[in-house]
């Protein structure tokens, strides 16, 4: 498989890739670098916007007017162009300055499901899973998580997979039309030489793609958890991926270099880069907020 590097190995904690079809760009973030980046799938133009604090993700708005974003300080509206500006909405952890929003996805109902984690001590169970509704109200739906990661949601919005990376475990939920989580079950446990499950997405067939922190790879599973394929990458800490492109067959994968030794960086020289491949699957357009 041809794997291209579309962004150099300079991201401290690359995360949150998302395809933005209206502009033909993939957006992603460097959480600790406090930066939003964009790469145009046709012209290959690169753009960057410095943020005032850590940022974990972007979700496009359904009305086309900018993005929703998850910052260290909470939820906000974010406009990148023509002028950078922010409008804070609120925080699901207002009295915990060490806790930050980490990963999120929107569902077909226009809601955002956003996880959080303690940014200083990842052993703590300060993480939460919060639902942000289209009217701007938000509700904490689960507490006591180590590192909330990766939510991926079925096309009909009835099923969600969500990871606690601190436990190397992916959980399976049913989701009611009104946004209640039900019937939580363990979907799959990982760890050890497999690496830690991080960001996730589903393809058009409902198969599950997972990035593995410390595993130097991504893996594709059936909806029931059977392994379909493993794709090795020249980066140790793989963080997330997103399908996109005009035919939704391109997969962009982010990685991180923070915390790696010189020996590890020499062994995995692509750590901190962003990769592009066509893995033989078709994605679906990301859902929007509102």
C-alpha cells in the first residue's frame, strides 16, 4: 500500500482529523502545540492557525458558519476565516483546570459527543463523556473515565463505540433518539504489544478503524470486532484517522511525537507526521453540528 506523508513529523500531539467537503480540506490539530492545521486534498496547500490554548477537535456546523471546537477551557464556536475568532459556550468541567476536552464526533441528530481527560495526571479518573446538543446545552452522560477517546457513531445514530484508553478498552453503547446511553458493554480489550486504542472511525460498511498509540499501526475490524487488516506506519504513537476526498476513499492518519526518546524517534522517524493512504474502504461524510 502506498502511504504518503502529507505533513512533516513536527506535531507534538497530532489529533482530530476531519474532512471538510465544502472547502476540500482535511483539518487536524496539534493539541499541545495549540494549533489548527489544514491540508487541501487537491492543491496540497498547507495552512495553520495558532490557538490561545490547547484544542482537541473541530466539528463543522450544519449552517456552514465556522466550526464547533473543543478547547482546554471547554466548548466554543470557532471561525478560522476570514479572521480568526472564538465564542466560548461553556465547560463541562468548570472547576477542574487540569481537565481538557480530548476527542469528539457529531451524530446524525446534530449532537456532539465529547470526551475529556486529566491533562496532568492521566491515571486520574477525571475524564467525562459529554453530549452537546444543537441548542448549545450540554449534559455529562458518563463520569469516572481515565482518557476518553475516539467516539465513533453509526450512520443511524443508534450505536456508539467509545474508548477509555487508560483501560485499553473499547465500549459499545446503544443510543436513544433523545441521546441517552444504554446497555454499555465491553466491545474489545487491547493493550500490551497491540498498543492502546485511541481515535476511531467507521467506514460505509460499518467496519471499525482504530488508531493504536504505542502500536505503530491502525487496524480495521468488523462491527463485531473481528480483525480484517492491520496497516503499519513509521510512527509509534498513532492517534486518529478520518476518511475523505472526493470519493471518500482517502484515509488521513495523525500521529504524535511527544514523550518519545531519541532512540524511539530514530526507529519511528514519522512520529508526529500526518499520513495519507487509500486502504480499500469507503468512508462516510462526517456529521455536522446543529
